[in-house]
C-alpha cells in the first residue's frame, strides 16, 4: 500500500482524537503492525508498532 497515492485507504483506518493539528491517523496493516501517520503537504509516518504493543 502506498499512502502517498491514497492517504485515506479503506480498511481499518481511523482518525484519532488530537487536541491540536495536524490530525493523526491510525492504520492496521494485517494483524502484525499499526501505523500512525499525519498528512501535511506530504504523508509523514510517525510510528510503526507491532500490534500487540499498541493494544
């Protein structure tokens, strides 16, 4: 998947509540990883974590 082509992919994506901009999005990749990213003039991946550490 390329977030630069489609920063709002279908599937298990969620806009997280944040007190200030930019908005942070969470995307599960399979059952193994979770990506946290923001969309500015580019898509900037903030963190990739193993899913068991996120939950």
